[in-house]
C-alpha cells in the first residue's frame, strides 16, 4: 500500500434549494395530452418514443400517454429513442427500458427496437438525415424527454430535450453518429435545429412532452410541444430547467469524490454542468487557469469516481473525465458498450481508463498527494452520491463555509470513515 497522507476532517451537509413543488405526473400528462389529441386519429398506429435517462416519473408519463392514445381509438407501440445506447443493439435498448418499467409486459404494447434507419431528407447544409425506420412507418409519433442543459455544449435556449431525442435518439446509431460528425464541423446547436426541422417537416410528428425536474430530481412541470412551435416552447422550458438545475455549493475544489456514474445519471456518465469537466477536455491547474471556467461549473483539480451505477450495465462512458478510480469499477466496465457510445459521440477521451487503485483510501491519498499542496489537511474536498443528487453531501472543513450556499451541517466534523477494506462508508442522507 502507498504511504497514507493526512486527510482533512469532513462534515455531513444538507444543501437547501428554493424548490418548486413536485406535481402529479399522471394528471399533468393527461392535461397536456389534450393539446396533442387532434393528431391522434382512431385506428392509427402511434409510436411513443422514449429515451434512456433516469427520468424520475418516466414510467407514469409513458403509461398515461399510452392510455390517452387508446382512449382516442388508436393503438400504440414504443420505440427506444436512444441512439447508440445499450450497446447499439435492439436487445440492449429493450433491456434498458425494461429497467425503467417500460416493456411489452408492463404496458401490453409492442416495443419495436430495430436499429434500422432510412434516409429522411437533407439539411440546408447538405447533411443527410437518417432516421428510425420503425418511426417512419408509424402514422404518428409522440416524443417524450426531460429537458435540461446538454453535456456537450452550452446554450441559452436548447440542450438535452425533445428536439435532441427526436434528432439523436430516433436517429439510432447511424443517425447519432451522423449528427455528431456534422456537429464537429457546424456546431451542436446548429445541427440540432437544422436536423430537427427536417424531421418536423418530413416525419409524422404529432408533438412532444417536455419534462422539467426540480433540484431534488422531482417532476416540476410537464408541457406539450406542438410541431409548429416546438423550438420556441422548448426554449422556454429549457430556461426553466437551467434555473432549477442544482449546483455544487463549492466553486473551488481540490478533490471531488463521486460515488457513482452511469448513463441513467447523465449522457456523459457524470454531468459536466455539475463537475466542470467537459467532454472535449479539461484542465486541473492549481492556478485556476482553465478554458472550462468559461463553460461553467466549478474548478475541480482532482476527481475520484468510485463505482458504476447498476443501471448503466457496464457502460462507463465519462470515466475518462476522472483522474483516479477503483479496480472494482474497472473490472465492472463493459468496454464494448462504453467504446461504442464514446466513439459514436466522437468523445473517445470519455472512455479512457484513469489511474486506478484497489481501495478508496489509497485513491484519495494518491489523488491529494498529486497536488502541489503544503498541507493536505486543508484540502477542499466535496463528496456526492452522483451528479443528480446534490442535497446530501460531505464537505471538508476548509470548504464548508461556502459563500452564498444554504448549507446545514447534519453531523459534526469528523474523520472520513472507511470500512475494514479501506473503502468509504455509504454517504449519509440524514
């Protein structure tokens, strides 16, 4: 074992947010579906497009949409709209949806997970748009997704949302790869909009349902988006989602410990909007000089990821944004799924395996030891469960008085607690 270094004392902290109340997702979905009802004709086949993120109330929303389609006299089927996720296979995408309670067995409707695509049209830049063959065969399509800031680019009006899942998710692997390739030349936001306009013009899109979650990962709003005003309406919802997105209470961090990453948490495994580690590269200079500071997020000098979430099925995309990790995480990687996802999105650095150690204690010691600090006992450490869960944290003594944050210490300052295997004890939620 490497020589251990002195560690700072840590406090269990609860971060308080100005949280809008959660809503009843079924009631809100039924209400919003009234706006889409005229596009659902009796006897028609309606595709319900669903992605692969960990959206809190996704099952309730999808179930209600299917019920409303049936009430209109039409029949429904589900299409996984998740690009290259699930290893870019029908079986992998079915498996992911099933873990969210979305399956043929639970809803009594087909799940058509074919990866086949067809040419849909060409953008104003001459970019060919390929799209889900299953979706193109439907009489109408309803697209469902959560709206939030994107992991690959920043914008004031668009991110990950209905347009994105319509363009990238329903593009399947071929369409997702084409989108990312075009974005490398023309920009992410431009390609989302221009490909989205081709889809809206050529495909039988009835509309979308945009979900906005609050800082506690609860559903705060569900809104219907009609094709003719989808971009404008999504921009309104995006600004609300961006305002409600939780943040770390410390802007200058020597070591950020993240218990788990995964595709159910973020498209990048861990959200760069939270960590400040962006998918096309980052800096961890002690001076704070970093181009990523202009993109938003804290300055994180060392980042330690402990585990993969079970729901990610070994897809460890995003682990390349960490500096250190554990042997157990590396052993749990499904490299095929990880590499396909990273290469499709043209971010191979997200799949790189960082330095790894057998225990958490060693990883923490080595990460802090790699910083040019005179006294590691004053290191600013923040520990979180994942980038969706920022209300219960651990913060070191020198960082606990974060200016502007609403923090409540739920336990006195103490040493970091490890088990008999030198791994951290579970993060307290009280």
